[in-house]
C-alpha cells in the first residue's frame, strides 16, 4: 500500500549525507523537535520517514493518572538518563 502524496517539496543531500526537511512538511506530518524518526527504505530512491513511538512513553501515558511525580516527557527522559548511568 502506497501512501498518497499530499504535498511535494525538494531538498538536497549534503556532502555529509544530511537533509533539511521543509517546515511545511513537518507541520503537516505533526513532527517536531525531539521526535525520533525511523527511516524505511521502500525501493531504490524511495524512503519513508515514520515517527518512532517510544514504548517507555506509552507506559508513561498509561500511568498518567497515577502518582509517579512525573508531569512532562522531559522529566521522563531525565529519569531514563539516570537509569542509563
């Protein structure tokens, strides 16, 4: 199944293999700073970027009503960083 293209824009791959995504495309896809994107190769010359859902964030959202003392995603990330130490 191929997703319908809503809007088209161009970008160029830099010498460091980096690209800049157009702001309008990011807004339309509801993607913003801090989001992690998974890169899927569809076929030769075709990529799909998919927002990666963090399973830890899913658990946090499920427990949002409980008394964890966490109120933001940033606080959850800080706790995860502490666990990695």
